[in-house]
C-alpha cells in the first residue's frame, strides 16, 4: 500500500532509493513512452504516425486507433531500453491534456490501468508544462524566473516560469498557433503534413523575397490566421499569371514564410524581455526545432544580452521524456491524481 501523511504527501516506501518513473504521451499523433530514474532520462521511445501525411493534417479517429495499436510496444520498448521491469516502476506520469480526446484517452486509460495493477501513484501532466520542463533534461538549465516562448502545433504562448510548478501565461495566440501557420501555409504550397520541418529545410536554400501581411495584435499576443489568408491570396494571384509559380519559387516562398513567422515571434519576445527585464529566456515546443528561429534568437541573445536556452531537437517535438520530467517535479512534491482522473482536451494551463 502507498502511505500518505495528513497533507496527502506520499511517504516514499524506500527512503533514499532511486525512483523509476514511467511516462506516457499520446496527446496528438505521436505515441511515446519514456523511463526516468529520478530526473535522468533512461529511454524515450517515439512512434510517429505517418498515416496523416497524405491528408494534410491529423485525422483524430485514425490517431486514436494508432495509439491503441502502438502503446503496448512503446511502453515495452521504453522499459527494455531502460533495463527495468514493470515491477520496479515507482509512479506513472501521463499527459492529461490538452490534445485530442480520443488520443489522450488511450494514454490516460493505459496509465490508470497500469498504476492500479502496480499500486503506484498516477501523475497527470499538462502537455505544455511538459514542453517547458523539457529544459530540465539536459544542461545548461535555465534559472528561475525565466521566460519561455512555447511554440507548437496547437499553442503559441509567452510564459513566465517561476518554478517547475508555478507558471503564468503573459501572452498567447488569439487564433492559429505558429506550428499551425507553418502547416497550413505548407499545405497551400503543396507540401505534406507536417510542413514545418520541410519548410525549414527548403528555406535554407531560399531567400525571403516575398512579403506577406501579418496582424499586429495588442500586448504580448499573436495572430497567425490573417497571415495564412494573405499567402493564399498572393498565391492565387501569382498562379493565375503563371501556373508553375509555386514550384519555380518554392524555396524562396518557404524562406519568406519562415522569415515572417520568426519575425512575428521575436518582436513580442524581445518586447517582453525588455518589459520584465528577465534575462533567462527559453524556447520550447515543435517549432523550437526550427533552424531559422534557433539561429535568429541566438543572434538576438548576443545583441540584447540575454541567456538563451534551446532544448535538444529530440525534446522539442512531442515526446514522453518531457512528460516524465514534469512528472518528476510533481512526484517530488507529492502531487498525484486519483484513479477518477479523466483526459481533458482543454486542460487549463
Ligand atoms: O510540439 P509538437 O510536436 O506538437 C504539438 O504539441 O502540437 O509540435 C508540432 C508542430 C507542427 O506544427 C510542426 O510543423 C512544427 O511543430 N515543427 C516545425 C519544425 N519541426 C516541427 N516547424 C518549423 N520548423 C521545424 N523544424
Ligand atoms: Zn506538443
């Protein structure tokens, strides 16, 4: 049996003993499982669903079916690579939300079942907290408080991180996320889903020759939906004159799109650094893998004298290691969920 004190803090059964945490992430289209020994990542298995490529976006029903087929093998492999048996697991951390309901349901149900069988605590993790706390996997780690630009397929936020368990959103997108902007514009350019990494590659050989309008919204918020429309109208006009316009200019179009998205992000980030005077700055989420964004922010960190933290590429896009890291902080603080926990597609930050 687990032992709790009056404040619901778990009294670890074996004091000073290392704890293995199994982490599961299934919020979108990657089925991932990881094992941590305390804060050290021992394994991080990611099974990416390629099936969505041809549809230009994630098909929710297909994603949950794929998670259902993949989850057993992802967890088995994570345990095998870590060299541990299920019976050694001290806690299970799982993404509770936000994300696609059917996808989250597979991970949460699996985690709940296993935690009941093993009689170990269950930890619910906010997906975006996971992205941010991925910064604590490797050195150098940011010092608190730090600012984090979290840019993924579903979110674009500026967050003030006071501690692993205390974060505050200071700005966010009012419509599309930055990753969504890459993917939707990529679709207009005829690229498969997800287009973000492909635009990144093609942009390296192109020049930002084309200019597109992007809305400038108040405070530290962002807006990307008008940008997509402005690219659409521009392409319609040019293709009417020259049907091969996109293929003939693909690299320059990609460089232009990337340039504008990066510029939009950097303007608000720099404004926030100046206003808060916080010199510890991190980026997280799938779009943090973008070489243009990484390079530009490195330049800006020298120019404006701030310390920039960028996660290793494997921890930018969705992965269970980051969920394990966030889970580890909750484990240390004794914050656990009951087995009534349900996935929440709109989980509050
Ligand atoms: O964080 P993530 O794996 O999933 C979500 O939580 O949404 O982010 C996925 C997003 C996709 O929109 C994808 O196109 C974008 O991250 N992405 C990139 C790059 N790698 C992934 N966008 C631009 N450049 C990249 N290298
Ligand atoms: Zn994500």
